[in-house]
C-alpha cells in the first residue's frame, strides 16, 4: 500500500494486491478508521460478523478494533483506495455500502487531486465530502439473503460480470450459471436490491472510469471492450449515469481542477 497524500485527520493510500491463492488471510486488526473504495477487482471480505463479496460498486468502513479477513482471486489484481480517517469524520460502526455513480465520481476526483499534489486544505475538504456522501448510502448488509443457494448464485453472477463487464447476452450468463433467466433475474434482485442490467450498467461505467483515469483516450476501442454498441452508446450511458460526457470526465479525474 502506497501513501498518496496526508492532511489533518486523513491519509489517502493506493492499495493493489495480486494474490497467488484464494485462501482467506489471517485475521488482522487495522489501525484507525479506514474507508475502502474498490476500484477494480472482486474479493471476499469478513468484517465483524459480515461475510460476502465486495466489488467496484461497494465501499466499506472498518474501525480500529474491527477484525477482518480477505480472500483475493488468484492471478487478478485488486485495486482499492484507502482513506484512513480521524474518528471525528466517521460514524464509528463498520459498514458495507453500495456506492452511487455520484460517489464514485467524487472518489475518482479526490484520487486525482491526491496524486496531483492538491494543497492539504482543499484535499481535506474533498475527503470530508466523500466520506459524508459514502456514509449516506444504503447499507449493503441490510439486504438480507433469502437462502445460501440464492446468495451463492447472486455472487457467482457478480463474479462473472466483474470478470467480463462486456457480457452481452443474458441467456448466456444464465446458461453458464445453470439456471433459467427468470430465476437468475428474480434471485439477483432479491439478494442485491437491484436488477442484473442495472448492476451491469453501473459496473461498465465504473470500468470505463477506471480506464479513462488510467489514460485511455480511444473511446471507440473502450466502447467495444466494455460491450457497448459504439462510441455514441458509451457516451450516452456515461452521460445518463453521471450527467457528464467522457471528455469532461477525463479532465475531472486525470488533472487538478481549480
């Protein structure tokens, strides 16, 4: 984990892990209050009685006394932004939340500013806004699974879509999971609180942001990689999710703004 910026009451760090096995890590207690945003990848998390998968649509808060374990997928890099926070910025209890596109955009802007050396006062304000927005989101743990087999099915669907956000056919996804389309759709909504198509759309937008942030400029190639019909389809979807076109997003998440 590399530190990107520090200020009064916070540290911004970039965490990247490429695991060799899928085994659970040894239990560990992390220092301070940490708000973790998953930018890329998917991994198992055990946190103070909660157990599940976290993906790029989830953030989680852990406290200084909260024991956690992680299980990464071997051969795939997981990338996270870790905010270590002064306790006055948090509501103290551990939480797993589903983030909105608005929260993720604010997260990416804050990350760009931290990397670019924004002055600590302004960065502190951005971190505070981001934490407040994240804490206001719906608690993912409040969506109670109906039965273990349904949770496994929903998690398997999430895993396949995170690995291949360009998955274009609903029937192929259901066939790979060995269930009917109706059953998969019903179970996924019951377990996650959203539709498969909504999850896939938000996931593709997050994947587009990740690639744009990394310097990708050819939107036609990016659209093809993520399963959009064309450049215009990608642009419409991003605008619908974030109220901004890709050109404006690139400026926001890759350079310092006044």
